[in-house]
């Protein structure tokens, strides 16, 4: 199946700094990528939908100025957590759909990034 | 609004059969997915239903009733490695990018 690579897998940062997470589709073109956040023992909460070449669409309650999303190419989307605080510590996961894929196509997930803000 | 409900946790015995239910109320529907997720890992795809009925894939089967907003995942011949969280997800309207909305997940514990 298609491969989505997410980097880094783990990151620890100081409060107030920014962290960038990359999501790459390795063997397919992804016009749309999704960013999720998952707190311990909870399900995946969609944060935003990232479209190549246009602005991301954020879910209600997600601060677009704090979670900056850039989808500059058909194989790369980045999520930057700006001015991170301990409450931003979470598991961040991206997923991607292949360009022009039918609706019954699964979304392929990256390995996830465990962010810890100290 | 969007609402997807699953039981929080279930326990079953190795070799047995377990059924995990999911009910949903969403503003659009373009299919329902089941994913398996082990702790600290990304979800892995199990099944997809868009028409009513049963889809079987090895030890796993998934059922959908669109009129009832209901699905279940059936796991047969349970193995210890099946202990994981099982996520029900509904795909929204295509003009929303086909995004997936997830339920809270069902933590399944398989015991010897």
C-alpha cells in the first residue's frame, strides 16, 4: 500500500518555542492531507484539512495562527506548532489521500509525532 | 452536527468472537471505515463499507445499515495480538475533502 512518512516521531521542546512536523507521501501524490491530534486514551480529533496550493481548512476551535499548515507540494505538508505550551503535548498524526482516488480509498496514515512540551 | 458513538472498552477471551458496535449521525456520508490502532502507533486500515450489508475479510467482518446509522466490526478467532483500540470513522462529503470523522475508539482487551 501507499506510504506516508511523518517526521520526527518524537520531539521534546521548551515552552514558547515552535516545532515543525513534516508529512510526506512517498509513492503517490496527495492533493489533500489531514492533520489530527490525539490525547491519551482518546480518539483522533481532526484539526485541519490541508490542500496543495491553497489555504488549509481548520476545524472549529483550532487556532489557525497557532497551528500553521503549509502544503507547498503534492508530496509534502507541514504542521508548525507555534509558541508551544505544555497543553499542546499530544500525539499528532497526518493522513493523506491519493490524488483523484475514489471515495472508497482508505486514507494512509503517517507514523505519528509524539510532542512533549516542557 | 457530527456524532459517532462506540463503547469505550470491551473484554473478550482468546479464540472467541467479539462484536464492536458503532452508531453515527453525520451531516454527510460517503462510507464508514474501521481502523485498528495499537498504543503509540498510527491507525491501520481494516475495512470499508458504503452500501448496506456485510463485508468479510478473513477474521474480520464489518456490517453497515445506513438507514439505522449503525455499523459493527466482528472479530473471530480472537488472538492476543488483537488487543488494541478499534476506531470507527465516517467519511464526509466529497466537497469537504473526504475527511474522516472518528469515534472515540473502543479499547479491546483479549485475555487468555
